[in-house]
């Protein structure tokens, strides 16, 4: 991805958050210059990868296959004594038809919540012991209500609705066409994008960046020590 594209995605997201009346913590808006003045007092932000996370999953077209996330809080599976929080929280911006590829988490259980905007579409499969897609009935809870769906069923979450995704449950999601951009929240167990994600098809997680202009804000894997 080009840095100019990432910067523009950030600007558009900030406008969307403003429309949705979402306030962000200060560290999300620290400029690169401000980051270079920070020391050990913000090591939790560095170590737990809080802040901006923009990915195209190794694909060419971000609007077709991609996701913008902001991690607001997180523990650390590898440093539990130092960062004992057993939970994480994220905000996500999902555009109409913009796909997050099929994946599951080995450790993390999460609630995916539609906080506003359009409708969020989520396709569901159980995983096999070999980590394939199982042709078996899926059991999930939507806002505490138990449901059973056939393999590959697509759940539509309207604003205010949420779904609980358990470990090993494959899911892919996108914004419903014609309904607008979706503001999505994630409340989960501790998140580790380096080790806990199993994508059904091979994808990239953090993009390679072509530096065609200066960064507006650093991504969560770019912070200086």
C-alpha cells in the first residue's frame, strides 16, 4: 500500500468517527513528531500494538479486501505478568462490500458489535480438526439468544446487534451493499495478531508500505522505541 493511500484512509475514518460521534483516546492522534518525544511511559501502547491498524490482507484493492481497525486497549499473551489485562477492545470501519477474509482465532473469543451506520454481514463455518471448513451446523449467540445455522450461513447484524464468535469458528464479514459504511466494535479476550489468527486462504496481515509521502499517523507496528 502507498503511504498516501493509508493517510487518506485515516482522514476518511476520522470524518466517519466524527459523524458517528465517536471520541478517540489522545494516542490515536499523536503525530510522528510527538511519538519521537515519547519514552518508557508509553511502552504499553507499543508492546500491545494499540492504535491504527490498516490492512489490505496482501491484496491489491483495499476497498475490495481490507479493514481499518483501531485497538483501544489490550493485554499481552506473551507478557501476562507485565500486562495482565485479559481483554481487548477495538473499533473497526467496514465499507460496503469490503471483505475481511475467512479466518478464526485459536485463543480469542470475541463479540462483534454493529455500533452504527450500515449492516454488517458475517459468513460462518465451523472448522475441522485439519482447520478446513466444516459442513456442519453452526451454533452461535446473537445478543445472548442462541441460534443454529447451516454451514456458510450469512448473518446480518443491524446497528445495535452483536454476535459472539468462539474459538475455531471461521468468519468473514463485509458491509451490506447499499446500506453505508459500518462502525464495528470488538470486545474480546486478549488479542495477538501475530500468532492467533488462522486464515483459510493465505493472506498478508500487515502491509508493505511504499513511502510516497510522510505518515499522517504511525500504524501500530511502526512506533519508534
